[in-house]
C-alpha cells in the first residue's frame, strides 16, 4: 500500500472516529456535563420566575444544567429555539414532568418523569425558563 493511500485511510478513520464521538456525545465534544448553550441571565426575574428558579435548581439543574444551558452527554438546553413557546408550549413542560418524554429532538435518551412537583411548581419553572429564553432572544 502506498504512503499516500495509507495517509488517506488514516485521515478517513480519524474523521469517522471524531464524527462518532461528536454524534454520541451530544454535539460539541466538550465532554460529559459541560454546558451546551451560552446563556445570558437577565438582571432580575419576576417573583414567579424567582420561585421557579429555586424549584428548577432543586429538581432540574442536575440534568438540564445551570440556567437551563443543558449538559453535554446528559440533557438538552431549555434555552434553545427548539423549546420556544410556539413549538413547545407550556403544557409540553407539564406533560414532560408528569409523564416523561421519549427522545425526539436530541440524542440524550428518554427523560423520566419528575416526582414530587405540582402543576403550580412546573408553571413557576416554566416562568423561569421563559424569562431566560426571552433574555436570549427566544420568543
């Protein structure tokens, strides 16, 4: 085998390996747990969103990351155009928490239901997420 052909095969093998890693890692190659999105946090939140932030941090941040930025290899960012209100309305969040969600937009696996949260709790979390989204140009 010629040196040129060997080099081409080596480059192709490396490209396939890197592509596979990025595909299964969630897309940015930063390794498990790194934030996926860069999130601008507003200077202040409404009272309802402040309550939602506390609930989010206690129940959601371990997967969806700090400030809903997602985590590579763990869970998607909620501050993302996929979750804009016209595509995933507030009731989608309610159903996700109550019933869990089959993976469909991302390759993180299925989301299990989250026990112990009321509809009111989830509504407060949604207020927090929506205010984060608006601060990041997602309407």
